[in-house]
C-alpha cells in the first residue's frame, strides 16, 4: 500500500519534472506572425505566436543557431531568441538573421 501511495505521488508530480525549458522568439516584424490560433510546426516544435512574441513546445534536439535560422526562414528576422531556456547573444542573433 505504501509503495502504491509513493508511486501515485510521483506520477502526479511527473509533469512538473518533465517540462523542458521554453523556446521562444520575438519577431522583428510582427506582421509576419501567424494568427494566434495557428500552430506552425518547425523541426517538430509547435510554434504559436501572440503578436511578435512566439513560443514553442517540443521539437528535435539541434544546435540553437540552427533552430534560430529555421524560425527566421519561416517568420522573418528575430530581435531575440531563446532555445530551450538558453538565450542567444546579440552577435548570434545577428548571424541568425543574416
């Protein structure tokens, strides 16, 4: 019985442990963002935008610079980009937008 209670507690807490750091971008041109109700899949990540602010869940593991370039190819230039919780520097963003 005790083991069952422990297993139930761990199962209930699992979503908190399973959440990966966010991937996000701020678009330089909000007019290029898809409608808020539209999910766009890029490399397996589901992107949703609210104005210029876009966030993604899921996706394949890849270098942050590549993920940024794929988003720029689809949405246009970004003014900031964070891949799985790690923000790109201004220099990296400039390279991504080039």
